[in-house]
């Protein structure tokens, strides 16, 4: 997908100005595999409940174990990526999480499943920060919102494709087959990525003209943490970084609720068949993918037309989208038909996806170029450390009340708070903060 290594002194001389968009194919496919592996739990949940005697609280606990481990591993993952490079971190992480996925289909107890979900989280931790760093290297700042929306939409395409693909596998071969198939696919893709991906300075198929365009917009180079004058630990002293941590926590709370419980909610509320689930559980995630891509495109247009800076455009999208997601989630328990429910889920996921995609793109605006993965992973740490409570709290509420209503109302209210944190706190770049402290 990206020619042979040619050295690190200059990009190649082939013509064309759109090769950078092809690089997103790597990130899109890798992200889809990532979320197929995550979504396997929600699809396999009915079979696991039946065969292993699990409760819904335990299913929620598996989601929580993943999220907490994933959150904690974000901090070392971001540092490792910025220090040693995105390519190796991405490939090794992909192989790790794919092996953990395959082994999930082998274990037969709640303790074994907990271990596998923790190992899955360790391997998946580098995936999104590496994607953000690759995007920062391959795209000028004004295009990063749109580019991020494309690859981050994989987190919606994965769950969208999962019911149709995985339900069929489960019906034919049992729930364990879901984990075996998705794990094997991930290992194969990791090997291809390791041998074929190149960064902009090493790409033989990137023209000099396109490289100059990318470089003029702040990209073109994957800079190492070793070259940064800013200390990694000092990132926690910046108000904007804390705004991203808290805002992402609010967004991921609702995101995790949908990711873990959407299929079970449709089964429990409307008593549909597994065959119907394969169709109905996919629909909202297609909305999420479309919403995120459209939101990224709108952010680019706001910059092109002079309405807002690249950073402000993303913040505007985040505020509007998080409020829209909140409204949809709060309204969801009060609907009576499956059609209305699917509409609200689809629109709500479109909004929360737009929030998440622009949050990832915003990290590249706020962070120095040598610390994009670190700032991205710190934001992701905050989101998943706090959002880890969402599945287990929701599972507890459902087991105790027999209803999902309170879980969605709480999730919506928390998601709406993301607008406050991103608008009032995530306002300045890390470099601006350092310069002000130096001047003071």
C-alpha cells in the first residue's frame, strides 16, 4: 500500500497530490478489526450467559475490566509510541490483542474471561494513539478532523459489521468461533502492516509536491519524544489537557454503554430473534460512522471558509454533538416502538461519534508534534478510566430494576457535560501554556 523504503532524507518524486488519503486505509481496517474484537463480547453475551451461567452484571464487569486496563495502559503506550515510533507499536499491539482475542474462545470461566479481557486491553491500548500520531504526520492541521473522522469511524463500522458477521458465525459454529476468527484476521493484518507501511519521509509513492503541502500545514514528520523540550509529566499541569481528560470521560461513559449493552437492550426490551438482532443491532453503528465522517468534513469546511481556526472548529463540533447525544440518550427509554428506538440510537451514536472523532483530532492541535500520541493517550486514559464505570453501573441497574431507563438517563446527562469541559477548558495549546509560564 505504500512502496519500498527509500531513506529518510526526502520523500519520493512520483506525481499526484492525494496519496495521503490512501494511508487512512491502514488505520480504517485496523480500527475495524479492533472493534470487531471488542464487539465480540456483546454479540457472544447471550451464549455466554446461557453456557457459562454469567449474569448481566458479570458481562458489565468484563466491559469494566477491559476499560480500566485499557485506561491505565494508555499512559505507557503514549510514551512508548512517541519515543520509539508508531509503526512498531501499532503492529506489536495488534498481534498482542489478536492473540488475546483468540484465547478468549478457549477459556470457560469468569476468571479466565477477566484475564483475557485485561490482556486484550493491553494490546489495544496503542491502536488509537498511533493512529492519531500517523494522522499528524500525514496530514496538515486543517484536514486532520476529516482524516480522523474517517479512520475513527472504524470504531462504528466494526460494531456495525459485527452483528451481521458474528451472529452468523455464532449460529453456525457457536459463540467461541467469534473470537477465533477475529483473532486470526488481526494477526494476518498486523504482519501486512509491519512489512508495507511507511511514514511520509520514507514513502516512495508520496510526491514532493504533496509532501510540501503536508509539511506546510504542520505535518510531514513523525517526531520523537526524545527531541521535545517539554517534559512528559508536565502535560498534566495544563488546563487544556485536563479539559480533554474530563470531557472524554463524559463522552466515553455513554459510548461504553452503547458498545456493551446495545444488542442486549434490543433483545431484552423488544424480544427480537438472533436473526433480527444481526440486522437491528447494526443500524445505529452505520449512523455513528456516517455522523463522524460528516462532522469531520464540516470542521474542515469551517476552516476553509474562515469561520473558525482548525482548533476552534473541532471544539464547536464537539459541543454541539455532545449535547445532541445527551438529548437522544435521555429520550431513549421513553420510546415504545423499536423503529423510534433505532432512530434515536442511530442519531445518538452519530452525535457521540462526532464528539469522539473531533476529540482525537483536537489532540493533534493542542499537543506539540513530538507528543501527539502522549496527549492523545492521556485524553484516552481519562475517558476510559472514568468511563469504565459505565458498563458495570448499567449492568447493576438492570439487574436490580429490570429496566435500562436510569442507565440511559444518567449516561445522557454525563455525555452532555463534555460540552462544558471541551469549551471552557480545552482552549489553548500546550506550547502556548509553556510560553506564558516562561514569560511569567
